[in-house]
C-alpha cells in the first residue's frame, strides 16, 4: 500500500513510497494534519545513495512495529536533502546544535509549526551501543510532548536563538592574516604519512586541495603545495579511487584512504578533477593529468543522460550490501585476464585471498613501489566483467549547480589535455541544462525525467556561473559570459542579506521556512557564498566593470569576518581572496579566424583570465600574420608574442 510519497519526483522519496510508515513530503497538508491532531512531526532527511539511510529504512521504516508508533503518534515527513538543500541546511544546523555533530540520515522532531525540539542522525530499531532505538525513542518523545511540552518548546527557542547568532568578527581582518592562520591550521591537522587532514573518516575535499595549490603557487609556500600533492597522490593510490572504473567515492573510513564509503557524488568528482588539473599545471607530472582524465571518463560513461546532462550520484550498495560491487577476489581477476596478466594485476593492486573488505579486496596501490599504472590494458575487460554484477542504483536527479561544477572541471581538463571531446561534453551539458533546468528565465534547482523540482538556490546560481565563466575562457563565446553575468545579477537582486552581508541560500520569493537559511562555510561541497566570491572576482577581472569589482570586494569583506576564527572551513574564500589580491595574468588571444584559435594545452596558468577574440582588432593585431597573444598584469603589458613561437 503506497503512502503520500507516491508520484514524487525525488528518487529518495520514491524509495520510501511503499513503506508502512505513512510518509508525507514536505507540504502544507502534513503541517495542517499535525496541527489539527496535535501531533509532533517526525522529520527524516536523507538522499537516495546514502548507505545508512538504506540501513535505517530496512531496520525501522519497513518494520511494522515502528510504523505503527509513527503512524499513531506522529506525522512523518521525508525530505531529499539534494532536492531541498534549504530544509537540509536549516535542520542540519539544528542537529549539530543539539548533538554536536550531523550527517545523514538526519532525524528531527518538530512542532506542527516546524520548530525543532529534538534531533539526531541514525537510530536503530532497538537501543544498542549507546544509541537509543526507535522503539524506545518514539514513546519517550511522545510522552514528553504530552506531559512536558513547555520544556520542549524552551529547548526549541534556545536552539533557534543559537543558530541565528552571528559568529563573525565585527572587524574586517586582512586576507593575508587569515591565510596564514589557515596554513597553520592545515599543518596542525595534516597527516604526513597518509595525506589528508585529521583522522578517519577522511573526505577528499577537492576545493581545499585546490586552495592549497593556489596558495602554494601564488605565495611560494612549499608546505601548502606539499600537503596538497601528497594528499592527491594518496587519494589516487588508495581504494577511495576506483582503479577499475575510475572516479572517487565520497570519503574514506580509514586514515589510509583504503576503504571508502562507496557512494560516488558528481560534485566530489568535479572538484577533484579541478584539483588534479591544478596539480598538473603546477608540477607537469603526468600522473595528475591522468587521474583527472580517468575521473572525467568515469563521469561521462556512468553519470550522464543521453541529453548530455550529468546525474547526481551512484549508490554505495549493490544487492543491499555496501561495497559488494567493488570487492573482488584473486580468482575472479584471473578468470577474466588469464593466469599471467591476472596474477600481475592482483599483485600490483594487492588483491589477496585474505582480502581487506567483506572477504574480498578493494584494489589499491598503497603497497606499490610507485604510482604508475602499468595494467591499463586490463581495465576494459575488467569493467565489462564487473558490469555483470548486481548494478548500482543511480540517482538520476539533474542538479543544476553540480552540473555547473562539472562543466568547469571539463573546461579545465580541456585546457590541460587538448581533448576537444571534454569541451564538447561541457557544451552539451550546458545546452541540455538550459532546456531542462530553466523555466521562464529562472533556474530550477533540479529536474528528474523532465519533471521540475524546486526553484534554484544560491549554490545553483553560483556553481553554474562558475561553469559558464570557465567555458567562456576556453571558447571566447560571448553568450556564455553574458549568461554568467545575468545569473550573478539575479543573485545580487534576489539573495542578498542586506543587514549582515553575504547571500541567503534561498531567493526572496522562495518557500518561507522558520528561518531563512544562510551558509558561509564550505563543507564537503563549497558554499554558494564562497563560490560567489570567486565568480565575482573572476567577473571583475574578465570584464573590467566597476560594479563587479565592488560586489567582489563587498563579498570578500563579509567572508573574511566569517572565516577569521576557523579559516580552513573557507577554502574557496581563501582562493578568491588570493586571486583578488594578486590578480592573474590577463591574456588576450587574437587569431586570424575562429579556426585559428589556439590548440590546447595553452602556455598560460590555469587561473589566467583569457579573452579569445574572433578576429584581430586595432588594439590587438596579428604579429607575423599568426595567432598572437597579449599578456598584461597589474596594468603592465608585455610585448605581443606568437603562440608557441
């Protein structure tokens, strides 16, 4: 028997449509029912490729006993955090305020007017290991609701007051001082043996690595560069990188980056492509370019629709078991490759009879003498063999902002490889996105099978603007720049926090919640606020327009006050501020015609601001009748040169 999730656009909500729990989507009908029946709301937030969301569903939401308690004493609401990042942002902050941590599934108890009074993450059916079970928690919460409601409401007021507090400094510290403090914090948490920061679990954090590489390049900080390069090599060596299929999992459960949490997110892979492209640009070490290429090839092969847009995620589970798709045994490899090649592959990637996960092995290069991949001809047959396993669930939601990140990644990859198929793929994604995820001139945050999702959020506008600007810089196509400017003007009009600075997550005509969410810090995904700072800085450099320069400076000042206490939580701000303080080279390329535009890779830094001209001009004529480039920095220009002369 279906509940109220039947017919929803979200794959996550659809997964729960036949639970015995009488789920509602986030809607007025649910709130009115809770008000009328004087019941608290049970709110569960997750996403379709979340392993522990699957576990909680199997243990509790498919269980008749738990369902009876929920249906009798609560109104139950399911939310897809990818479809509604506004709801997720607000109530994740609540969960962290209540418990000191967060994660998915996120579990909250609300009043009928959406005010939270208790929160947590995963709860088993029965209490164990210090975790209260659903069968014990639900009656306790209902008893408190009936007999001690004033205390619950007081707790709710305290938490809401706490998360509304501005934690920023009142003075505007210098970007340089914040950058120095960030480097000290990164050094203190860096793992010199295995790379990465802190202890397990370890997240790849491609945007932090990109910031470190930029700091190292622009300030000659050898420690910043070394920390980033060590981490990028270890990420590749570990099992968090899929050595057979390509692409990165969401995070590692251990210090070594050996055993991942196996779900693959589009945004992680886009951010890591950017970081590996930057690493190649800094070092010219072929390994980094190759990892970026294999990551992009995975995303194009496994995470695109026929229209060209990218889907959001691939699940960790296969046949109900986390990681079973990836764990392999030595004899399986030998059966596919033959004795000689199979034995060599097993030795190289440490695939043993003892195994390292679920009795099988996750391929890795952690014990290899070097990072070279000398078994590349084995990958195609191994991928074909692995596809015969129970397939991984894929979330086909098309998220606007995440596609923007991948567009930027592919444009950079075109810059460093010269492969026009990457550029064509990025263009195709934008052309499809413009048709499916734009309605009456406004962006949608997501679509699924053509069905529209909610209005776009700040991160959608910011990430897509970044993708368009990066594409513009490699094509010189003015409509891309104009589209980015249009999106940024929309942000300045519809999202600003006029009293405290920065931008809200939701537009002024978005669905009202109990608080209007606003995120400044970067998490596993950069925040819309920090990416907007980077976009505004690049717009100012690309166009020379004073209004974009003023907007960039204002946004950087806001973020500097936010970042002063814990700057490593703001890596994209650090990157943007450094680019603002040390403007990149401004390169103008004049070609005889469109066909004469320069081949890739270019001899310019990746962060160079590049304007491609359709034809020579009076200010930028050809030299020797050949493609010519003009380089300026800090209002000083070098003599024009022929490309590759």
